[in-house]
């Protein structure tokens, strides 16, 4: 993990160095769309570097038609979705997680500043859900006053009878992410490195079991499960075409000090632009 942190830090410095050298602001005209509402027409031209130019006509009293242009280097996307997987080290005192089912989901709004063709500054604000599904469905996370315990289903105090089928813990965070990004002229290849910070909104524990009659039952612990209130870390992105792969690595522990295992979590996945 230390090598991973060092690599990301060096990559961030490299990205900033390339950014300083990226001064080519020439534009190649791309897609053009025209709109008409209530007799007023305007045109939007989107260039390959992601910037947009808005053109509209004004008819003055002398019947001369003037074309106005306004360029925008900022782009806003109201809703974007990322999907991935959460993992953490297996030798730090917590049950091993099952990647398939430990879903990372993020719903976010995106603002992108595009000062040049080859450099974009991408920022997002949204909500992220972190799920950790235990590989052994018999292990249940139990919140006690002195910390989080991982107990066998058959040893739960006043526990139910049956066969366990699923066990997990989860937490949700309001998350801000900032990623400087270097890109090719046409944007088909992109590399970015930055960071993120989040504040916990909620959390819970859950396990599912089949009772003695064979009926599925669900039990919830609506609590923070001692997950940290703040979450922050490093983020890397690689984009090819319309698909971007990301990696998040927490710099702080998943659980609060003294109340759970000392370990950092990691998330990786993709989004479709």
C-alpha cells in the first residue's frame, strides 16, 4: 500500500508538470446543434477539447443582423453514476469480504473546467455507498459499547435459529472529489490523479437467514457500525473512449480508533461517459 501511495503522489506531480506545459488551445470544430424556441434561434458548437461556443442572432432597428458568440470552458453534468467493488486487507482482524456483492455505488453531479485541450479539472459532489459483504455468511457484525465484534451466527446472544445466507455492513458518505486530468487532443485517452473527502450520512449492519420453516428473514442494525465519520483518500483514473476506470484508496481507517480493526479500504470500478 505504501508503494501505491508513493506512485500516486509521483503521478500527481507529473500531471501538474504536464499541465504547465499544455498551452495548446487550438480548437477543431466538432458537433454543431441548432435550437429554435418562440422564434428565437441559437447554435451550440462543441469542440474536441470539450469547450462549447454559443451563437445567436440579434435583429437591430436598422434591420442589420448581428451574430453574438459566447465561449464556455466550464461544463456541468447534473447526474452521473459510478459502479464498482469495495475491498480491504484480509489480515487485519476483519472477516474476508466477497468482492462480488461488496458494491460501490456513487450518484454525483459533475463540474469540469477546461482551460486547455489537454488539461481538464474535474470535480464531483454526490453520495457514495460502501458495502462490504462477508465471504463467510455465518459471520455477523455486532455493535457493542466497547467496539465492533464479529460473531458466528450460532453464537449470537438470543439469536434466531436457521441457516445464514448473507452478512454485510455498509455506510454512505457525502463525497467531494477533485481530479486534474491529462487527455489527448480528441479525448479518447485520459489519465487523472487527485483526491476525495467524504462525511458519513448513515450506516447499518445486515444479515439474511432462512428460518426453520425455510422462509427468508432479514435482520438490520441501523447504526454507523463504528465506521469513521470522515473518509478521505487518493484517486486515480484512466479513460479510454467513453469508459473511465477509477481507483479510490482511503488514507484513513475504515473504523473509528479502538472500536474496530485498523485498516484502509479500497474501491475500484468504472463509469460510462
